[in-house]
């Protein structure tokens, strides 16, 4: 299981940080679990964490680019969390969407210099996704882990400042 070797939860003070959570709308019952985990971690750390929905995982990168590069009604974002679920089907669509979401969010993070917590589940079936979504009975909470990752990265980046 991928939880082996995972870092423990962080105790970052994110007061004053803006970290939007961008969530895809497909498989909403599973994504709601990811959202709950991410929002819990961000709010406990003191971050301002507005929730933004997009149609699917393919749209996550363009929304991340917008919130990380443009002034929003919440202010300038320090980082973001991208959440979604892509389930393997009978066509190559799975590979295209997974690659677009992964590379798109990576490109946005590199171009903006702002971290994005990656909470996109890319699973073979619904049972695998549910096991990782932080739902009752889940063995992992990838939404919480994505939020912890962006907070820890922001904290590390702040230690680089003179």
C-alpha cells in the first residue's frame, strides 16, 4: 500500500495563507471525501481555503493557473490543492486524462513557482478510489495528504527567504 513511508501529518501554521482547493465534479461522492480531508487539514492549519469546482480532472490545470496567477476575490493564492478521480475504462481516455491532469498541474506549479498538492486518484476501479478517498472505511485520505504536502512545501519555501 502506498501509505508505507508516508510523512506524518504536519503542524504548519498557515495563518494568512490562501490555498484554494480545486475539485473535479466527476465521481462526486468520492471527491467529497477528498474535499473533506483537504479542507480539514487546511482549516486546522489556519489557511483560507475556498473550494472551487471544475467539470473534470482535465480542467484542473487551467483553474490552478488562474488562481495562482491572477488576483481573485480572496486575494493572491500562495498554493493550491487539485482533487479528482479518474477511473480506468475500456478506452485510452484514462491515460489521456491522467497524463493531462498530472502534467498540467506539474507545469502550472513549475511556471508559477507555487506548489500544488496533487490529490487526483488514478485508479483501476471505484473500490480502489473509495479506499483512498478518506471516506468511512477508507484506508487512506489522499485529500488530506495533498493538503499536507502543499502546506509543507510552502513552509519549506518560506525558509529559503532571506
